[in-house]
């Protein structure tokens, strides 16, 4: 049995670090990743290059000395986004991508796009300059069942958008269905998809069976088991178009444990231990590096990280905290429901 694996330092192509006291609390837990695409859904959202640069400075200040993490900033696409600002922020190295949230799709997404005709000039400028569009792929139409919103988004929004914007590079974020897997697989080199750690582990029963479990509630919501298995196959199969984006999304427990609780799983602390378990279970440990460290960088046209990390399988489980403190609040760490024998070495 393999008991040690060394990989290029992994990247996280979808991460929420928040701001203020929460940023200070959670940033150190992502410090061991090489690069991370930082989500712009603050209150108010990060919509200009100037705001992205200021947010990057706050993140760098919150990281411990010697942290590997290089934040890759994004702009929040709104009906009022200026194409020239996007292109100059990209060319100046301030941003790596632009994020599309359909209005109202998830946490702090009220400023999202309501009118795709108005953002078409931005998308065309991005296609021309090679800026990636990161897409939260769910429709917000209340008539569409929440478990169908990803599949309907692909048909109604994503596919038409890609057809009318040839050359636009699109990252389907945190796909959760076999429909998402199939659509990503059928695309060309300008299409890829990220997959979270938790969607490889839980299906919707984790949220609903035997009592309601708010810490497993996230958006897009976990789907039925057949979809989880499709994601597992995509992630562990070594295909270049699938890569890690944890969507680690911390909320204070006081906001999760409510009659109307927030969506998000906080997976930053134990993601690599969980992934090693998942890939080992699927007989694919040799493909973990492709998923976590190589495929995403290649899609973003970046070299892989130079340095490496080592995971070691021990007889005793790694001791991750159940919660971390964030100012006056606590944040619950994602519990995969099995012991984590893979330890991340320092
Ligand atoms: Zn997210």
C-alpha cells in the first residue's frame, strides 16, 4: 500500500476568503496552496481593478509570513462593468478572471448580471484579451427546482453565451451534476470545470437524511448519488479539463445555524487530506497531482508550481479542529464523515 505521495504544490481555483476578522481567521488555512482564485462577492462586491488590488493587499497582509499563497484576483461582473477596466486590470496582472453570478444565485450575489445584452461588450473584450470567465452555473428562476438549476443554466444561459462569444475562455465553477461533467467534456480547449472537495464526498442525503444538517448545505446544493459518482469519475480520471476549486466558503456558525441559514462548506483546513482519501479509495492516487496541481494551472496558462508537498498515510487520523475561531465567532470545519489518515507534512 502506498503510504506517501509527493506532488507539485496544489492550487485552489475557487476560494472565498471574505474580509476583516473572517479573512484574518481563514486566510492562514489556505496559505499552503500555491495560487487561489479569490471570489469577489464581498459586501459590496469587488467590481473594479482598483478594488481588486486593494483586496489583494488585505489578503497578503492576513497571510502568515512565508505563506506560499499568491492570490489570483477576480472582478464581479455586473450590468455596469467597464470592458476597458477589465482588460487593463488583466494586462497589469491585477486580476486573473471575471466572475459571473446570475443575480441572486448565492451568498452576496444580489449585484449579479440581470441583462446579458448589457455585458456582451465585456465578454467580447475578455475573449479578445484571453480573460477567463468564471461562471456560477445556476439559474435563479424560482420556477426551476433547485436540484435542476445547473442543468437548466447550461441550456438556457451558458451554451447560448458561449455560442455568441467565440473564443471566450470559460471555467464552469464547482460543477455538481453529470450534466455539468458532460457539457464540460464536450467543450473545446476554452472550456474547463472546477470540482469542490465536498461534492466528491457528500450527496444530498448528507443534508437531509436523519435530520437537517446545515454544515452540509452549500450552493450549488449537493445532488443525488449518481451525480456525485459522475464527479468522482471526472476528478479522479485524470482528464485535463477538470481541476480543484474548493469553494471553501466560511460562514460564522451563528449564520449557518438559523431558520434560514447561509450556504457554504469550510474545507480549506482539511481539503488535501480528504482528497488523498478520495483518490486512494478510487485507486487514483497517481492522478491527484493532475487534479490538484496541474490541470488548473494549464487551463489558466500558468506553469505548475515549482515546489512540492508531501502527504503521508499514518495509522492515526490527522487531528483537524471541529471549529476555528473568527473574531467573536466560530466557523465549523467540514467533516467528511470518515477519519483522515493522510497527513499533510510541513
Ligand atoms: Zn463559491
